[in-house]
C-alpha cells in the first residue's frame, strides 16, 4: 500500500471510529428506563392507590352500617317488648331510634358513593395497567435492540482501533505528523480523493500533471486549492 492510500485508509478508519463512538454514546444514554415508562408506572400506582382508598372506605362503611343495624334492631325489639312504660323514657328511645335511622341513611348514601368510586377506579386501574404493560413490552424490545447494538458497536470499535494502531505503526512519523496537522486545520479531512479529475472535498478541477503525480503514488501530492493530500483510487 502506498503512502496516500495508507493515509486515506487511516482517515476512513478514524472517521468511522468517531461516528461509531458517537452512536455508542447515544445508545448508552438510551439504555435504562425511559420517561414514558416511568410515567406509565406512576399512573398505574396512582390508580391502584385510589382504588385501595375507595375499597377501604367501602369496607369501613359496610362495617359501620352493620353495627348500626344491630343497634337499631336492638332498640326496636326493646320498644316493641312493652317493657318500657314511662312516656318520657319511651319518647327518648324513639328519638334515639330516629337518630340512628338518619345516621344509617347517611352512611348508606356514602356507601353508594364509595361503590361508584370503586367501580370507576377499577376501570381506570385496568386501563392504566394495560397501558403500562404495553409500554413496558415495547420498552423491553427497544432495550434488547439497543443492547445488541451496543455490543456490536463495541466489537466494531475494538476491531477498528486495532486496525488503526496497526496502520499508524506502519506509517512514517513525518507523514503521520503531516496527516495530523492537515486533519486539524481542514475540518477533520486531511486526505481527499480525486474523482473525475477533481478534488472530491473542495470540488476544484485539478491540473492533469497533479492528477498524474498523485496516481504514481510516490510521495505526497496536495490539492492546489484546499491543500489536502490527494489520493487516487485505481
Ligand atoms: Zn481540494
């Protein structure tokens, strides 16, 4: 391999390495939980908490109503037993029974409200659960693809780095220094290919003598316009 070809190959490897390193960074930052997944989980947890709250309310109210019913039937039995004769005491018991019945009515209204809320939050929980499962399945799929891509990129980067080191080891120090200098001053591109008699990067049509000199491949030939090392593919 002649010098321009070696430098051109090195440039290709290094550009490829940079692109792959950038992609690897992107992939690595996309690994892990996404905002969407977290939001879906939070929505599910919130609907579960609401459902539990209303279920507890319902059970509490049912218990309160049951114990109230017992007190009411005890009072009713007492009243109907005929044991209480004192009108004042009788009136007191009737008033008390009336108050218990009002209380029972109020608790039954609350129970109805709780039952409606339980149904409503069950539906919302089911919906949130379906959304979460769907989101989680898609996320898993994405994560699997991303980690496969990460592994692939890491392998390719290791391979290219080895190739790069090997090539750099074979290049003369002055040619390497020249390559580095141009790369820094010419936007990362030190070598340009000649295509159709023109410099591929700056587009200028090159004198035939320059094209011929570049084709011979002994020593470095530079673009008359952008100053990059010229390379001709056979
Ligand atoms: Zn040029």
